[in-house]
C-alpha cells in the first residue's frame, strides 16, 4: 500500500452516513480495529449505531511494508428504543488483562440544547472484548460512580483512542461543558483514568483554557520520567497543547503553534519509538486538516525532539505532510510497528462525510515529505 493509496473502510450512502473514526492496533493479533458512528444523515443527532471493522495486517518480511485487508462493518452498539444513541467511540487497550475497552457516550437530545440549558443528558458507557471472545460484552455504565458529572452541562469522550501508560494507568480523553447556570457553559478538556485495570474510574482536573475534543500521548524525559502530552481542539486560531500530571494540566511554554481549522476540528496524536536509535525515547505524530478555514487537506506533523529538559516538554513541530488533499475531517492515528502507521480518516471527493478510509504509511515517508 503506497503513501497515496487509501482503502475505504466505511462507505457512506444515502440514509447511511459514517462519521467519527476511532482506531486501535493489536500487535499480538496483527489486527487493526476501526470504529465509527453510523448515522442516517450527517447530523450529530441522527446516530443509530457504533460499527466496527477488523483490518488484518500483512507484513512483508523483506521490506517491512504493511498492507491491510478489512472486514465488512458490523454493529457493536445500537440506539436504544428509548431514544438514547451511542456516540464518540474511543478505544483503549488494557495490556495486563488483554482487554479492549470501547468507551462511548449514550445521549439523548442535542449537545446545543444541553449546553444552553445546563442539562446533562449524556451517560458514560463502555463494552469490552478479549482475544478469546467472539463477541463484545454487555454494556457497563460508569456515570453514577462519578459525582462530578452532576455539575456538567454535558460531556463526551475522545473520540478516537485512549492510552495505557507504562505504569499501567488507563487514560480516556474527554471534555465537558461547565459553568454557572446564569452564564454560557464553556468546554474544558480532561480525562477519565483508572489505576486498577479498568475496574474503577476517576476524573482528572480540567484544562483551564477553553478546549474541546482531545487526545493524549506518553513520552519520557532523559531521566526516564513519564510525561503526558495533551493536544486539544480549540475555539481559536491554534490548537491547545498542554501537559497533564496527577495534580493539574500545565500549559506548555515551548510549543510550535498548530493551526486550528475554522470552526474547529478533532485531531489525533500518538507517540512511537524514536527512530534515532536512542533507547527509551519517543517521538510524536499528529494529524489534523491543515487548511485554516475549512476541513480540507489532512496532514501529519512530526515532532522528533519532544523533550526540552528533565520534566519539560519541547513541542517543536515540523511542517505537515499532506496525506489527503481535498475534503478531510476527523482522523485517528495508530502505530503499527517497525516505523509504520495507520490513519483512519473522514474524507471524500465532494465532502469529508463521503467515507471513512484508512491510509498506511511509514516514518521514512513522513521524513521524506515534511518540509520543515
């Protein structure tokens, strides 16, 4: 699969629109798991199910080149007859129990109505799947175990993917609209996390600046200390970039501005083994539309020196390599292995809701095509 080739995973048609990609790669199974919302229209309130497609990765032993064969989509969560619908798939893998968690919100009504009326109608649910299981588990709800939610106007997870740190902490990115009832609610990125392999969940503190959909990635400084980088959608001209720890979100002083598409758009970020040969170091890869006015021209950005000093991030991003020219929306990245990546993206000839496709490429292609 060359750098300009994309494979359709979810094809939209009249009455069946696919949006909001989420992607996870299981190294043991050599499989990609792709998720999306199935809607009857492009409107957020028309979601009727979450769907999944499995991608079997073939690795050429000589060239290390990766190709993927995708299965037909199947529904894994459906809209309830009571009106609640599943949205925002967010996948995270727990390595100790070898369990894939698929988080999502179950919601009724529109986000706008909830924000305007400070009336949270979203619920936090997940389903799980192990390698030995042929089907997904029954749903588990976490909402009532997190009292903070009672004070939110609404919230959502991801979308895309969460992470599990080397220490074992599971992190599910999220954002919530908060504020007093006599004022307009504002969004703030944060995360749900678990330190007991997904048995119980807690809320982190929220980023102080306005921030919406987000993703996190783990890297290490020269002392081997873990640093969690957060990249979030903003309501301004540039993305929000921050570091998260147990006590707070911290703004990053040394960071190359990353353009936000007009009106805002979700983006994806992952860490992966540094290709410099230095042990225990990570690089970062980030995907987002590069056009500052509309959702077009999806690019990937590389950061090959994300640490400035001990305990301090250094977000110097290289110029983007545009991997999809034309309409481009939400995306989700996954690191396969041997310096190869997969990007699941909304794209199309006429509009970014035409399809959700997957593109596989190598870090060598990224280095060859970046200009900064």
